[in-house]
C-alpha cells in the first residue's frame, strides 16, 4: 500500500511538472507521451516473450515513440494527417514484411497483437496532445481532466473494493475487481470532476469563464465506464500472456501499461466528447 501511494504521488508530481512548464516547455507533454507509448509497447512485446526479436521490437518501438512527436514538427492539420497516415502505412509494410520473411519463426497471433497494440497505444494517448491543442488556452485543464478522470476512477474502485468489496465483477478476467469497487469508482470520479471544475472556475479562472458541470458529470460517469473497460481489456491480455503485471517500473502499480491502460480508453472519449460539449464555455 505504501509503495502504491508513493508511486501515485510521484506520478502526480511528474504530471504537475508538465502542466506547470507547459508554457515554457510545451514539448514536455509530447516527449512524455512518446516515452509512455514506447515503454508500454515494449512491455507488451516482453510479455509475449519476443523482446529479443529485433524485426518486431525495433519498428514497433520506433513508431510508438515517433508518432506522438510528429505534431511538434508539423502544425498544419492537413499535412499532419498525411504524415501520420504515411507513418501508419510504413509501419504496416515493415511489420507484415517481417511476418512474410520470418513466417517460420513468427505467428500471425504474435504479430497481430504487437501490431494492434503499437497502433492503439500511441494513437489513443496521442489524443491527450490533441486535447491540449483543441482546448487552446484551456488545453492543459482538458488534459488534467482526461488523465485524472481515469486515475481517480481506478483509485475509487481500488479503495472501495479493498474496504467493502464482496461481489466479484468479472472473476474470469480480473478476480480482484468487485461491484462495490465499481460503485466507488463512479462516486469518487463524479465528485472529483465536479470539484475540479469548481476549483478551476473559482480559483484558477476567477469566474472569468463558465464551466459546464454537465460535461464534467458525463466525464465522471461515462469516463468511469471507459476506465473500467480499459482496465479489463488489458487484464484480459495479461491473462492470455499468463502474467501478473506488464512490468515493475512503478512500485505498487506494476508497469507503465498497468497505470495507463485506463487512460488509453479515457483520453479519446474525453477528446471526442469535449468537441461536442466543451468543458470551458
């Protein structure tokens, strides 16, 4: 428990530093997403026992690391879309070319898992960067909401499940997940989103803008569902790989992917939602 709390505080400090230095060093967010994406893909490859297979690990990690950095060099949206699509295509050609040339040593299942995860992880986490861009001067507020909504839902579920969890949610996928924990995640996340909105409205913005508490409530409610979906999805991957955690880089939490699995589903949801229902009005 102490390790989990200490690691959680470290993650908060890391995120806070990115927020504080956003104006003076905006590339920090892109670099952070790049590192997280590359490490997460490496954890998936290692979990499959393919860490020594250079024809898979090198292009997958390179693509995962480069994709979040592309917006740093291209600001025009049309050109950015073309370059990102070209990167997708190049990675696809390389990875399936490797499957053809090394089909005696690789299986489609292994390549399929690595390929899908290498596309999903940086693309999903990349929406955090898109959120900052879309939000303009309020961009980092949107980023905080997207990341913390996932983590707070996890935290509420963890503590509620630890204190009063009795009824299993999906014992075949994640034996420790409970219905009571899910309820705790909903309650804490909704309250936290409303509190975040109030603090930003009254303290940070000093009533200079309006905040949509309806949007924050929706993020708290449906964001919890997205968080659970991400958590269970990657728990299913872990069970298929017969491992407990994707890594041990974060004491008490496991690997990078164990901490960001819920964010992978949460961030795109928040990104698409705020385009229809902005938080800051």
